[in-house]
C-alpha cells in the first residue's frame, strides 16, 4: 500500500468516525441528511469487510478494530448478507453499542454482518448469557481469537460458577492433599489461577494414577479436567485431550545420599540386587517395567510415602520426575537425586480432559499462553523450586 493510499484511507476513516459519533447521537433520525451519513458508514464497512474475509469487529465511533473484549451478536440484525441488508445492521449498531462484526462463510460465499455488543473479557458469564438470550451459537474473545459455544463445556463451567479439577493429591510439590483435605502445590496454584481468570470458583476432586484415565472418560463426569503432574503422552492423546505443556518434566531417580555415586546410568540400576520402588498405575511403573527388567521391582500404593521408605532403606531407588525429586532432596538431607540434570526422558506436564471438550482445550491453552507471557508460571516455578 502506497503512502498516498494509506493516508487517504486514514482520512476517510477519520471522517467516518465523526459521522459515526454524530449518528450515534441521533440514531432515531430518519432525515435524508442522516440517511446519507449512514450510507457513507455502510460503504466503509462493506469495503472493510471485503478486505477482512476471516472476520472483523469494527467500532463505528472510531472506525478501528478493538483488540480486547468478548463480541456477541444481537438477534435483531441476524441474517444480513448483502450491501442493502448491511444498512439494517449499521442502523441497529448506531442505536445500540456501536459495533459491527462480519465474516465470510466460504461454504456458501455469503458475508455475514452483525450488530455486536462488546463485553469486558472478565465478564464471560454475562457474555454467554447474552449470547443465549439472542440465540447465538457462540461468543468470541477478541484478544485470543477464541470461540465459546453457548452449549459447550466452557459455558457449562461458567454457568455452574465452578471449575472442577481432578487431581491425585500425592505428588509433592505439584499436587498434595493434607490430612484436613486442603490441597497445595504448583499444579494446584495453576488450576486456581485458571479458575480466577475464568471468573469462577474451583473445586478439587480426588482421583488416582491407576484410575485417572477411567475417571476422565467416565460417562458421568465428576470433574472437568485433571491436573497435577500429568505428563503429555501420545497414548493419552489417542483417547483423551491434552493441553500444551506448562512445565518441563522427565524421568529421574531418588536414592539415599550415601549411595548417590553408585548410580550414574540405567545399567547401574538394572540389576537384581537393586530394589526399585514405584507407585502403581502411572508412568513411573510403566517406565520401570520397560527399562529395568532385571531390577527388583517393588510396587507401593502411596506415592507420597516412597521417598521416606527409600531413606529408611526399604528400597534403593524411586523412579520419579525432575519436578518431584528436588522437593524431597531439599527437605531430607539423607536423599539425593544424582541424575536430576540428565533425566532418562524429557517431556512436559499438561492438562488432561475428555474428548469432545475442544472449546475447553482451546480456553486452557490460551490461559497457559497468557500465564507464560505475563510471568505467572515463571513466578510459580520459582516459588516451588522447579526447573
């Protein structure tokens, strides 16, 4: 675009912005002069729409695109496709909130124009209620380009006013449940932050590593998603949904500090005289079965008890994660994690949910991205001593 064309475009937008403000101030007018003003705005919106086929929201008062907010269409101006029908949309917008939205339906070649209401992004519940009242299929978060179906999982959570999170509560420092029932940990705080940004309360529901997949996919859902040390794997992705990663992870070992020089590789562990302890049903047990066939495997039902059992000499090695091992080393000088910085595997921890909840998956991924960008995840990692 040349500077001349760009300056002309800006001049027209500036002039139409003034017309938009005038029209908003006298939206009930039907004079010829007012009709001419609206025609000018319609011409601009029509041309703007042709150059933005993937969708737009336009503030008629400034002729600019807002970058934040939740856009929801009014029912009164629905099914407006042609230039002539756009008059109805613009007129309605000028008499209400001053926003017009549009997008090209590539299946039928029709451009859909709507008079739009814009809600703050902290008012998701109100936006969803307005969308349902106006018989809309979805609302749209402008900053993240996220569509929120009115009959989807996110809408259900917001209307319930509670995010239900399944967690094992046995994985310090990511998810741990105290005797009084309270939960703490890095994953617990990430879940609370997600609920806060959704504008809802949070409830934690107890699950376990052996029953995790069955609980997530159960016909009667007891929680919306699971968090707290769940590694992203292709096997899980084959039957469930997993978010993008929010914490680096990898398999390592915990042993007695006095034995730390003995274990430098898997071959040093994969011997009959080495007793390896794991919790049942999770990836720790799976890793031991696949990689340590000659070691003496001991399955202990409570993951949180294994470090103390290693310290007591009840076993020699705990298969664990780089997220879990530093906590126990820090809090018990008799324990060591000699391979902490050279883990056997590398991966990431994410949020697990059932298939069919694609709107929740998109929302969770957006929230993770926000927390990465604003430093929230970095601060929480530092708080819990995570790599």
